[in-house]
C-alpha cells in the first residue's frame, strides 16, 4: 500500500496517495502501533502540500501514536520539526501560531543529540531561534527569549559551518548578529562589537553581483551598529554602499532609512565638533 501511495503521488494524485496511506496505517495498527505512526506521518507529509492545516493535524496524530517509541526518537523529532515548520509558515498570517510551534522545536531537541542527527538538531535550533526573534515583545520578560535565541544560533553554528553549509551558515550568522544588537545585556558594548564582526563575515559571502539586496541589508545593519558604537567613518562607508545598492534596486523605503541614519551621524558629528570648540574656548577663558 505504501508503494501504491508513492505511485499515486508520482502521478499527481495527492488525495489518492493520502487515502492509500490512511488504509495502510489502519492495517498496520492491528499489529504495530509504531508502523502505524510512521505511516500517519507519511500521510501528513503528503497532505501538507495541499493543506498545511491538515498536515499539522496528521503529524500530531502520528506523534500521539508514536509516544513512548524510544527506538524511533529521530523519527519523532522529525515529525515535531515538520509540525513546527508548518505552523511557523502559517504564522505569517496568524502570529499566534508561533506559540504552538515553539514547544515542537523544544520537543525535537529533547529527543535527539547532535551526534545522532546533526542536521535535524541544527535545524531545530536555528528555527527555534527564528521563532523567538520574530515573536512580538509584549512584556519585559519576553526579552529573555532573545538571549535563548542567541544560544540556539550559536549551537546551530556548530553544525552549519561556512565550508559545508554556506547558505545556512550565512543565515544563522546574520540572525545571531541581529539578536546581539537587540538583546539587553550588561555587556552590550561587547555584543555590538561582535555583531559588527559577524556582519563582516556574512558580507564576504554576500556578493554584490549575485545577491545585491542581501548585501545591502547586511551593510545597512552593520552601518547602523557602527554608528551606535561611535565609529562614524566606518559607518558612513558601509551606509554609502548600502544606499547605492538600494538605489540601484529601486528600494526607496530602504534608501530613506539609510539616509536617515546618515543624517543622524552628521548631526552627532556636528554636535561633537561644537562641544570640542566650546571646551577649547572654555580652556582659553580659564587661562
């Protein structure tokens, strides 16, 4: 029956494939609950293509069936990650679904070790961090999630190396830099310096010819952080390049944002020069 379902799916008959997998799960359930759970999960994967909500329901049914199946911890972790991914995608229109996705990410991480399923483990950490970073900050305690997100991103980077997984590495590096910028900390200055370095590493992987928009966004973020730590010359250099790329791409909103930062830098430099002149005048008066 599973083979027949694969054939139906190859023929584009999604509903037929799901129906056959349901029949297979029912027959397997008579002698093997774990096999029934695996087949229900397969049905969820197929159903999710047409209806994410149906996919979520089927994955959760499969997880209930597989509860306690210690020898299938990796398969269960994959199901948790699938559920979380579907909920995360739907959260674009319904942000409240992130609260349902997060426990599934945690469950996946509780089931497997990095050594057992490194890519699954890294994906769960990276996606959990993304969920935390996108959840609204409704109260002061919500900011603690940013710290957890940073820890998860650092964990993901133990697997997503620049050499082996360059795309995932760049994405995680960028999210880590962003989290360091906005996470409240008693070492905020150190976090900002680290964020600048992380942005710089990502820039080396974001070529202006192949990914001009991605490069422009990183430059804008880096320039903004450099301005906050008072390195105005470096900040302006990064922001000028970002503005140029945004102008080429006709991204007018981003151009205005970058100009606003550049204007603020000019204002701060003017204030600095004024303060210096006032101090020099005061020194001469005292003499």
